[in-house]
C-alpha cells in the first residue's frame, strides 16, 4: 500500500513521471540540498514528487532494487517507494532504505553532512547506530547537460 495519497500529490510543488526525467530531477534535488547526487541510485523510477513547503519528497520505482556502493563496499536496498524530508545537507525521516552492516540489514532514517564540513556523510539508523563515510563515495560524475522541463501537476 502506497504512502503517497492523492492529497499528497495535489500538494506537490513539483511532480515528474518517467524514468529519465525522474533520474535527473532526483539528482538535481540532492545537489540543490548540498548532498551527493548518487545517494539514491534507483532504477525504473515511475514518479518523483516534492513539496517545497515541508521538504517532503517521494520516489516510486517499479520494483525494489539493490545497489552496491563500490567505494565503501556496502550493499543497500531501496524499496519500491522511498520517502523523506530534505533540507540543506540533511535527509530526515527516510523510509524505504536499508544498508547491510556485517550480517544485518539496518533501516536508514537519517543522512547528514557534518557542519562544519569534514568531508564525511553520516547515515543513522532508528536504533541510534550510525556510520560515516567520505562524501565523494556517493558522487556520480555526469557529463550530460541538465534539462529543466516543466513539472507535471495532476488534477
């Protein structure tokens, strides 16, 4: 069952459909918030939405997916629906993301870049466990020009 209701979609400042544009917009939003653009390497994204007033963002993909961040040697699972509240250098109340630590999958609920800058990004679980890694480990080098299409608003 989806957490994203018609009321939430109606409140969206921006909403996009289709994998190509959703990939672009999710990376753009992360970059605008001062976060590395490779934090959400989702596949076959159906919809991305953002409510600017509250910072609420959602990403819906066809199926859950697994990704391995090679630079840190960690596997991460992304659910079919990922939601969060974003603000400068921080993602709060994250849902739909789990990281493997030793033999356990831990839910990730908070991601932030330290201030003052240390070059590290910290991932926190609801249990209070946290782990920091170099920010550069989550940056995707992309040489393509940014396209800024108009948002699709559902009625």
